C-alpha cells in the first residue's frame, strides 16, 4: 500500500524550487497560484534567503504550492492518482496540501486558506515572542514532565524519540537550562508557538472563513493530525483544519494508522526529507522515497506503481459513486449500534458503532445520513482504517449529493 505525505513548516530551504521552475508546466501553474495567493512564489522558492522564507506568511503558502504542483507533475490528471494512493496525510500545514490532493479543497481554495492561515498565525506570533524546540531522545514521561514544569506544550508528537515543545522564548530558555535526562534540544526555524493556545486568534480568523469554503469528501483515505483517524467527511476535514492551528499535531498516531493499514511504501512531496526521516525510525520495513527534484519523477512513478494499487482498480472509497459509505475511523474490533437495520432512515451524524482497540474507543458516525442499504461488516469484525462499514442511499438532493450520485 502506498502512502503520500506532505511536510510542514520548517522543511523549506533557500532555492528548493529552483529545479522545479525549469519545468514549464510547473512554472505556469506556480504563476497562477502566485496570483491566487498574492505572493511571488517563484521569487520566494528560488531567490529568497532563509530568513525571508522563515516568515510564516511566506513559508506556508510556499510549501502548499510546492506540494500540490509536484503532485501534478506526477499526476497531470489527478483522478489517475486516487486508485493508486492507499492513504494520504500531511504534517501541520502539509495537511492542507494533503486535503487538496485528495479532492477536499480545490487548489485555489487551499491557497486562499493557507494564505489567511499564514497571515493569521504570523499576527498571533507577533503578539508575544514564541517559538518551538525539538526534544530528541529521553524517556517519554520525563520529557513531557519537563515540558509541563516550564508551562510548555507538546505541540508535535513526531513518533519515537521526538516531541516538539512550544511556548514563549522564556519558557524555552528555561527548558534549555533544565533539559530532560539524555535528551537533545534542537531549536526550530519557526516564528511562533504553533499548535498551542498562542494561536487561538488564528483559529478565530479561519473559523470566520470556513463556512464559505466548498469542501468535498476525500477521494481516498485521509488521516487527521488531530488523532490519526481516517476522516471521510469533507466538512469535518475543514473543521479539523481550522482547529488544528491551536491543537497538537499527533503525527505519531498518523504513523500508527499507516502501520495498521499495512503501508509498504511512503513518498514525501517536496521539500522532502523530514517526514521520510521520521518514518525511517518509526515504520520499519517500509520503503521510503523523498521527492525533491523533477529529475526524480520517473523513479517516483516506478515507486508509486510498485506500492500502489493496480492502474484501473478502485479504492473502497472512490469506487462506489452512487452510494455514500460510512467508513471506519481506525483499526480495531467493530461493535454495531443496535437497531441500525436495512431500510431505516438514518439521521445525519448518527453513531453506527464503535471501533475498539488498545489505544482508544472511537465512534463511527454517518455525517450525512441516508437510508441504510446494507451492512458491510458484522458485529465483532476486525476493521482497518477507512474500511467501509455501512452503505447508505443519500436522501437529500444537494450539490454534494449530486457529486456523489452522478
């Protein structure tokens, strides 16, 4: 199974788009996304220095544009990608890249959203000097206790051996003076304490914009930074993208979900290296591919064909266009809700069962509702993330319903 992932802020380096803009298709699309975002993305990706692209308002649109346009170099017709990609995810701002890549947002909506996200987070960061520091190594309990002692937030849980602390510069300085035992502290090139309460003003700003954004259901499995669960409701994806700005990134749970799914190959979109490095430590036996230059696209496509589904096949999510499917949010044993039977009208947001595993007990819900056509699993069955549980016939003719039933 193939996973495609998109990196977050801090992955950018000066000139990383230089090789890409030599490709006419990439350059033309970059000009369009520059117009949409109101930023000269070619200048920032090719000529600007490290300090300039460290600016949150610049870095975030630059990263999303880079990921989306590199994906289009691989798949000029995005629909060709959906049957091949088993699961997609993005780290922090990379989650916007992933959401657009699986069809939740248009490229234009993604660029406007990330432009406003970057501006709002930069403004929130300017209110008080804040930053982030990676804590590498140490005992997990001791690391978290050391952060709590200084009033810091574990803003990123990046898997075994790495937590990112976020807070004021004074709090981070205190942590440097009293580090956890056997842990190494690495200050990050970011301009604020992202994914903490310091970003609440940015959440408010994005919350004002979100109701006007069109969001479609993902065309393949999409993992959420909030809890590593598969989310198959476009509006819920958007809601999570808004709240994510002030919530910790649980990349460790996204990695666990990939392991549960049986991912065999993971490809990171440019600027690549950070997430493949984390995966190397956490997903043993999974083949990795860091895509950084256009001359790698042939090799990348061979990697995709090796780990993706066969061309022409369909995933459980995109292969049933005339029905809505309720899918499992995670791995575990499924317990059905009583009295949910074929023929009944299921209201929107109904809970149809629970997925229980060693980590959690996760409700499975039907965000749109509809008439129950058939159960696709039995009570007590083991289920995997994104596995269809229940087939529904939509009952409301809306723009979303038309998209599903056409």
